[in-house]
């Protein structure tokens, strides 16, 4: 028999304090939730810009980002009205498979829909962070400590009681009823926990050796508004794997990101950017760039490994501490699921606090286990492809991973030839449904027995869009 559901304590007479490590999107979204329960202090190493400008601690912001519809819904749930605010300021809500021209890793072109309920939120990462940061920091219960270093967790193996920080060459302790690590890929939570006497947790790294090169272009002529996302995905069966994407962003610009695995990574040379785009599995991106004017130099990165830390499986977990977002798992950015998974982690945090008191024994571990579900979703999608590249992992693909990959190839093929199968595939890719959705009877019937149209012979561009591939304005 189930007992009564614990209820959160929000009494203003009982002042609570929370410390969040990291002022990126995960940290800001978490602050927006926790401010309903406590006074929140965000600890951030960088000096955050006043507007949509680059910052040292987020070099990956210069590359293409999308927020899939599962992430859009999560962000909107946490910050009602934020999507309209972003769109009003220049972002765009693109309808997946309506405003998307995409070539699958296995080579098929997907058909486009007239109507679609799946969406991508398109804008630069700096723009997205700026709008969310401005909204969140208006809350008087949220304080931001910038240019501040987190030195250690305070407490012991049973409970974290605060943090030790350094600001302006001065060390001090901040007490807290709950500490959230939202510091991203560079998280040192494992070290902090070891210093408290806790055992290390299992980790897994899958590194396909992907290198990225990105450049912003002024979209040519009529392509400056309403142009679709162009996505040419890398094939893990071909080495090196090469891919690329054009994301229309604010200001009538294209953010173009090209990628390649070991032995085929793009360089930072401006003159080599377009020739590399012509070497992708289809030259459409190179053809489009022939009519576009570059606005920036090429920027590159090699920090693209998938890395998972299994905190939810820890045999001992301290009260008063939880890890969220990319501090739990970082993904190869090519799949675009990092932001969506992070937002869904924060939704899991919110739902946990709606049921359990913030400072109660076991609440932090419940938060950790709940946050693992969206992480697992994104991890499965990323590793299911990347594990097949040479040298990606010390652990070769398991028999189950090989079987699942073979099935996903069949599901993708069915999606490229049957709109009903594609909608189910998009439920998973957009992080609205877990990967297990692909194994439901209706999808299995579509994959193995459903009617299928012939493969498309080339990218499904409209006549107006096709004109832009030759650098010409449409009539």
C-alpha cells in the first residue's frame, strides 16, 4: 500500500538556500524552478555578457544548435511565454520535415510534410542563452556571483551542506540546503565527491573523433527568410564520416557547421570550408554556399566525445547534492539533443520538488534518478551511431547495440518511404517519446509490413529553394 505523497514546503517563514554551480542554460532553468522554494545563488566562473555575445566558458556556442520539440516544450513549461519572446526577438520555430531537408546517415532523403507538429527552435546559442538569462535574473530571489570559482563541496559523505568558493582572491563558504551542479562538460563533481569520501561512479566515453568547423554566412537573396534547415548526416559505415548542416538563425543569417571523423576532420582554413562541404555525401551545402557571403572566419573544435557519468547508479549518494544536464552526460553535438535533454532534466527536478521536500532525506537522490531518464534517451540516440566509428570506444559495440542499430536503419528507411513511420521516428528524434517507442507493434508493422514509396532521388527542395542552390534569387 502506498503512503501519502510528501508535499513540498514553501513557507516564507522557513528560509531555504540553494547554490547552483554554472550559469549556462541548465543552471538558469534550474534557478527558475528552485526560486519557488529557496533563495538561489548561481556560481559562474565567467563574466557573463549583457547580450547575445560569446563567452570563454562556452566555446561550443559558435557551432550549430537546435532545440528539438521535446526541449521546446520543456523550456516553455519552465518559462511560460519564453518561446514567443525568442521568436519575437528573431528566433524561428521550424516545423520538422516541413522546414527541413534531411539526408539520413544510411543515405535516404526524407520526404517533407505539408503539416507537422514537431518543431525545432532555431537561433544562435549566444542568443538563446541571453534571452533566457535575462528572463531568469529578473527574479529577486536569484543572485548571480560571476568570476567566481567553486573550490569544493562542504559537508561529508552523508550530506552536502554548502560550497567553498573563491571570488576576487578571497575564499568563503556558502551554506546551502541543496547544491546543484550544472557546470556542463567540465564538471568536477566526481573529484568533489571523492574528496567527501564517496566512491567514484561508473563512466563511459564514446568518442567518434568528430571535428567541427563552423562559419556564419549572410543568406543569399530570397533565402534570407523562410529557408529550410539543410542537414546532410554522416554515415557511420563510411570512414571518415562527414556531414554538415545549415541552420537559419536570427538576422537573416546561416550558421553552417561541417563535421568529420578521424582522418577526415574539417580545418580552420577559410579557403577550405566550401570545398569540404562539396565532399559531403551530397554537395547541396557547398552548392548553397556558392551564393552566400561569409560574415565570420571559420572556427573549429575537437571536444565532441559522448561522455556519460552514471550518478543515478551510485551505491551511496549524499543528501543535498544533485547533478544535471551535461554535467551528467555530454553528447556529440551533431545530434542536437544536449539542450533538449538538459531542459528535460530541469523539468524532472521540478516534478521531484512538487512531490518531495527540498531538504528531506532522499530528495537529492530522487532528483538524480529522475534526471537520468532524459539523459538515457539522448545517450541512446547519440551512442547508437557513434559507437560504430573506429576507435570510438574501448568497449566494442555489444550484440544488443548491433541489433538495435540494424533495426534503427530499417526504421529510418521506413521513415523515408512512409509518412506514418516517419512521424513515429520523429516522436523519438525530437525527444517527445523514448526510444522504446520504435519497438511498439504499430511501428514494427510499418517497418516490416507497411507500404513504402520509392526512395527520393535527391534533396526535396521547392523550385524557389532550388534557385538558391545556384546562387540565384528566385523570380
